[in-house]
C-alpha cells in the first residue's frame, strides 16, 4: 500500500492534468449529447462557453464606451456610485455626450437664478424637496399622506431581493425621509425598520391572500392597523418589464420565512396569474379602490405600464361621474427592468415612459382630473435632468428601482433572475448576502437620495423656480431630428401640464401630513 501511495505521489502535476483532460475528452465525445461544439471539439470547446459567460463583463469594462452601454451606461452608474459614497461626482473638460443626439434633454436656465432666503426650509435641510401634492387629499381619506421626498424606492419585493438588500433600502429611506414600496412579495420584517412604506400587491395578493388565492380585505385591514409605517396602498395592474404576464415562484425558492410572509405553502410552486381575481373590469376596480380606502383609511393608488388607452378612458369617465377614484397613479415605462422577463416582453411590450406618461396624462387632463391625482413616474428617471423633464411633463414624485439597487452595490451583472447576483442584492444565497454591510449601504442609499434632491433643486433654482413642480413644458427642449433640431415638450407631446398649486416650500414644511422621519415635527 505504501508503495502505491509513493508511486502516485511521484507523478508530476502535468501528468495529472493530462489524465483529467483525457477524461473530459472521453466524456465530451462519448457521453454528453447536449452540446455539438463540445462533442466536435472536446476540451477546446469548453473555452468557447467560458468566454461567452464572461462576455457581458468584458464588454462592460473593456469594450463599451462611457455612453453606449444599456440599460445604464458607465457614466450613469459612476454618477450613482459617487453620489452614494459622497465622492466627487463632477466631470471635467466639458460633457462627452453628443448633445445633438436624438432626445437629448436641454433645461432652460433663467438669467437670474431663484434666490433662497435665510429662513428658507432648505437652510435646515439642504435637500428638502417634498411632494407638492398630498396623496388622498381630494378624496378626503382618513389618513392623507404627503411624501417628504420626491424620490423614493420603487416596488421590489423581498424574495426577488435579499433580506439584507431590503433592510438596507428601508433603513436608507428612513435616513433620507423617503418611502419604500414593498413590491408584491408582502410586508416583511425588513420593510419595518424605520422608513415609510407603500404596501403594494399584485395578482398573487401575497401577504393579504385568502386560502383560495384571492384578496382578503380582512387581512389587509389587519396588516395596516398593525403596521402604522404603511402610508398608502398600491394595486399593481402591470409593470414595465412584463405587462400582462403572470409568473411562477418555484417551490425550491420558497423558504419558511418567505412562505410565512407571502401566505403560501413551503416548497410548492406559487402562480401569480396574468389577471386579478378581485376584479374583472374597470368598474369593479373602482369599487375595490373605494372599499380598501374606506376600510383602511389610507390613500389607494394603481400602477401600470401604458399601452392601449381605452380602459384608462373608461376609468377617467367613471371618475368624472362618481367624483371618486385612485388617489395616485404610478406610471411605469416599458424600459423597466427589475422583474425578470422574456426578451419579447422586455423589448417590445408597453410604451417607453415618455410616450406612455404623456399619453395617459392627456386622458385625465382632458376631463379636468389632473389635480385630483398624484402622478408617480417610474422608468430610469433617477437622474436630476431626467427628473426635471418628468416634472415638466406632470409627475409629482419619482420612484427608482435599479438606481436604488446600484446605490447599495449593484454592478449591473444582469443575472437577477438566476439567484446568483454577485453583489448579494437580487439573490437568496446566504453567503452572497454576507457581503452587504447594511449600515454602510443604507447610508449610501440615503446619500444618493440626498445628492439627487440637492442637484435637482439646484437645477430648479437655475431655471428660476423654488420647487420642481413649477417646471413647465416650455422649460425643457429635446432634440427631435436633423431637420427640426429641437422642440419643447409641449410641441413634442401635444399638451401643457396643469399648474400645481404651490404656496412655497415653507407651506410644505409645515404640512401636518408630511411623511418621513427626517422631517418630523420634533426636528423643526
């Protein structure tokens, strides 16, 4: 026996390597039937698959230039990273953008910028930019809510995101005075760590689900009563990544914790249908909105990606007839991407944000309903210039998803749907999550929001205004094509946004319905 051990120990490493390669070659040629390349080119064929697997990283860091990569280019990601870390996010020697490119945004500055007084609210809070409207005010909900931040975290559920990521986001919004949308995975303990919450549910009704898979109003009321952090409720009709498509949460991913939060069985596949059980038409949707608002006292809104407008017209007509309706509407763009989707959906179904929002806004504007609704934009709007454009078009708040993920460490690896997120954000892998330093990442989310608001308010002042809600469509121009070089937003999208009632930042600061722990009465 000792002689055998001595014999094997004397074999050189390269001989072992040769033996291993021979075994792989035999396996490739005689046993595996899946890959022609590996069969025809044993051993060497594996190199092709390896190079393909690292292709996105190679292009991201070495091939694509600063501005051409999608969905977020290197300059955009770098701005978010630097802003979150409170580092220098400036660029020198002028812009490297092609400012004559299609849809480039130009914000018109005023000759003399807006000047703030010494007792202005922004003197105490440098980035104080709350929503100019109160959600639920028109419909006289029992618990109206004014978001203390015009930028907030969009719907991303626990289950899609890791526990560590959700915890970092919630603690971050608490520090920034923003709100945190739960996504359709239910209210987890990680959503209850200080931040205001918008409870969001979709066709699976997770967290408020009856035994037959329908919506339980009783559970929803109990949830809101036991969790005063919930400030509003959002019904998801569709999302930008895959509007009109359901989904399946595999049983293998349903842990005991996720099963308890979502109200489903451990280890069993759970279907999120393409359509709701709780309503089947616009009239029934309107009835459900009012039932929930009456039972909970909270503002109730809807979220959708925009395509055909017939049912939106029907909704607006019912609002005119009844004097009731959703307190807010979240408009998602077809460029949304936190939900995994087939390329056919992600690439082609639903309109991009600017086209979808402008089409929808006109539906409600035509019927004089705009002042009754708080409009929330969602779809790559997490940058100050894009936000200024969105406010010019009529939004009152902005929700960000991927930008928020990047602020806590997302590297745009684009493997969210594989459970192998290298940053520990879009995965349930325990060891990958361990890389997330929650106190540090929560501070970075908060700092990204603060930097965003600070730069947006500086742009607003440069344009001569006190608050972004005062932007008009004539304040922004975009490149259209080579002949008609630029057009303002009114000419491009065919409407003028309604003026928002605004009595100054001090009035917003003194509002009794202002959310956000950072701006509580005790800090004034």
